[in-house]
């Protein structure tokens, strides 16, 4: 496993590019976010996504969330966001709010587990956004842990739990931890809370009024 130690405030672009090259080659990279450490893979690669499932010991009928570098990158893949989604992302991104939108062509089916929808957000973490930007497409952001185990906030814990199975670890020190992102389904006319998290549901509803 390659260890890439970075300054999370000002990520070294050469190190980020090295991690992106590993992802383009089908590898799996652990990286810090504004909540916990996550696992990145190319969501268009069936082999990479299946490897991700194997590492986590996760059932393949559970969808995998994504992160994007910014709204523009997401819309380049998914098309223009609808009004409901646009209102939420303008208020809460970058940050711990995940929206569920229709999956776009090119994603491996295992990413959305046959649901036809995908969960995605733009995190408030420079290194995470830089990695997605360097790849040129949204990357997976499932938690860097074995399925059923607690989410991990330190590179040491990730290395201990998953090190032999990873191709690289972006070591950005301790992540903030706390609550996971709030997940809101915006595929219908009204928002639907999928998972309570860091952004209170009443704040989401207040934003839409």
C-alpha cells in the first residue's frame, strides 16, 4: 500500500495526481473527508467496484455513495440538477448533505445496486474534492471500514483495518468524525429523508420553504 501524507488545507497536487492515477488503473484508495475516512474507486469500473465490495465484506445489493469535486463536475455527468436538488446543494454544499438523484449512464450497475438512483455530495474537505477533481469524475465515498464496523476517523485505524487490501492511503491526519452525512432523496416532487445525519431534517425543510 502506498502512503501519501498530505496537508489537508493545501493538498500537494502531485500526490493527489498519484492517487488519481491509481484509481484510473482500477485501484482502491482510502482518503479523508469532512466526516470520516472513505474508500475511492472508479464508479465506471465493474472490477474496481466489485473489489470495493470484497474489501468491505458488503452485500452487492447495497448501493455505494459518491462524492464530486463540485456541482459542475456532477452536472457534467448527471445533467442539470432539478430545482429541488439545486436549492439544497446551493445551501449545503460543500458539506455533509447527500442527495439521491437518477443514476447516469456509464456507472457500474453495482454502484446503484439496480435502483436506478445514486447518492452523491460535495464534501467540505479540500483533499477529498481535489481527488475527485484530479480524476475528472465523481468517485465512490463508502466508509473506509469493514461492513458493520464503526466508521474510522484516523489513518492509523484505516491502515490497521484495511491496509493489506488497499492500493493507497491518503493520510490527512484525523478527520472530524461526528455524524455521517444526511441523505435526502430528491427524485420526487417532495424531498424524502433517507438517513438522518449531520444536517438536521428541519433545516433541510426550512431551506425549501
